[in-house]
C-alpha cells in the first residue's frame, strides 16, 4: 500500500509539489525592516537619506568659510599697525630714505596710536583695534609705550617698539583663533544637532513606513494563507466526499438489481449510512475545522463495531469478541480507516486484513491494516504523508496524494499515531496506535444479537 503520486501534468514523476501553508507566518516587528525585502527597506530609508544630504549641503559653505585660515575674521588692524612699524624701521635704517618720507611713516604710526586710544576711551562701537585693553593685558604690553620709542629715533627703541607691536599682533591672532575655534565648535554642534534631529525624524518616518509595509505584508501573507487553507480544505473535502458518493451510486445500482427483501433492507441501511457520512462531511461552516485546523468531537467509540462495518469481500477483519473503547471522534476514525483501505486496495490485488489489538498494560489499542502490495522502503514511509506527494514511478496516477495526509491529520487530532511499516513477509502495514487510557475501565462483554 503506497500513497498515489501527485505530480502535475508535464511535471517529472515524484517531484514534490509544495504544500500550501496551513499557518501563516506572522513575523513580529522587532527590528526595522527585519523581514522586509531590500527594495522596501531602501524605499523606507529614502526620506532620511535625502534629509541628511540636503542638510549637509546647506551647512557646507558656512563650514568652509569658518574653517578657512584666510577668512576675513582676522586681526587686520593689528597686522596693519605692525606692518607700518616695520616700514618705519626699514626706512629709519636706510640712509637713503628722504627725511620727509621717514617723518610721514613715523606720523602714521603715531596717528594710529592716538586714534586707537581716542576711540577706546570714547567707547566707539568699532574701534581701530578691537578689544585693545584685553589684548594689551594678554600680551603684557601697552600700545602707548610705542609712542616714545618711535619718537626717540634710536634703533634699539625702534626694535623694542616692533616687539611690542608683534606681541599685540600675536595676542590678537591668538584671541581670534580661539574665537574661530569656538565658532567652528558651535557650528559643528549645531550641525550635529540638526543632522541628529533629521536622522531621528527620518528614522521615525522610516519606522512608520516599515511598520505600514510590514503590516501590509503580514495581511497579504495572512490572506494568502487563508486562501491556501480554504483551497486545501476544499480539495480534502472533495477527496472525502468521493467515497460515500461512489458507495451511494453502487448501492442504488445494487438496490435496483435485487428483489430479496432482506438484501434490500441491508442495502437501504448502507445507503442511509453513506448519506449520513455525506451530511457529516459537507458541513461547509466547519470546512477548515474538519480538514485543516481539525477540531474533533470525541466520544466513547467502540473500535470493534467501527471495524465490523468496514468488512467486505476484499476487506477482512480480525478482532476480539469484546468491545474496545477509545475516546475519539468516530467519524474521523472511520475516515482514517477508509483512506487506509482505499489506498491498500489501489496497490494490492489481494485481500486487505484489518487487525484490532486491544489495549495492553501501558499501551492503548492498535489497529493494523495489512496488504500484499509492493510496499515502501526508506524515507518513503514518511514522505507519503506529505500533501500532494506521489511515489516516484508509481503506475497509479488517478490519486491526488491526499488520502494518507488526511488520515494522519485525523489520527493526530484524536490523540492517535498513524505510521507505516514494511513487514518481513512483504506488503505494507498501516498502524494506528492509540494512547493508553489514564484509567483502565473494563469493557462490558458483548451481548450476542
């Protein structure tokens, strides 16, 4: 007994067709874009990237100006005053310098000193030498000390005047460099702050976009999973309805061909039984609960009586004389056995033997369905329980690869275990094992009819 091969037309035999998902993947939103596709992640990050790029471009010119050592924010007045002192010194040490030129250069230096003092004492908003008092204090000199040194005309005094002017110029440059560094630091902090704000807002927007995309994707996956479950349930329902419909047709044909009253009554009981099975298996409101997310309706079920109803010319049974009860859904168990019998008959020409072993200490009842077909080996003993799987090279192509998967689902839902085994004498044995009862309750003796 083997599962029918279910390859699609034009598909190599034995190639497995993917089973539809029974449970949709529901990824939780823990890390941004964790389960999203690459294009979704890039799309969500686009606002952040554009914001950072535009802000960087906007701050770049100002940053370059402040970082340029040749910027206009330098002590030009202090530098100019020092240059004029240098010019006077060169003219004073050059014998060829006309007296008028030397006097003009000296007067220009002295004029700068007088103007600077007047503007500083008057509190002019933009004096000739900015923050002169602070720079004099930093350099440890006084601008007015230069005036008598220049007026003396001695080379040594001129050299001392140059040193005072150089100290003032150095103090001004030191101060302005410090101001420049403070401005650069402030600008950098402002840039980092604005960029961080842009990044945070971009990340927040990215998170919202990713969350929306993720929710949309989850909804799509859930919808596809529901549709796949519905298709699978419909396929399995069609598979399970085929047997009672065929049995009804055969029973009606048999009813027309017999005149014996007892035989007709037996056939009518069979028709009623098959009609009841049709009613049970066509509950459309519970379709997925019947074939995919199975919810059994357990009750005290006599396995002995259940197996007895399956006896035919080709199906023989070996069972104890007393009832064997389990707590399970009787309709599910019947569908399990019908699928096992149908599969065995498809791959075997001989009789099918159903054996019922009652519960033993520490174990539950076991139902065995044995055929004399070619059997299975290796991993095929498990792969035949996969939806749509068909044995490679199988000559039987009318099946859909659903019988054994349905049988195992029903068995598992009712607490039993369905497995296939290769007996030493050949053929294939399907074994339905029930769990041991928590409390052993002796079965009542069967009363002969």
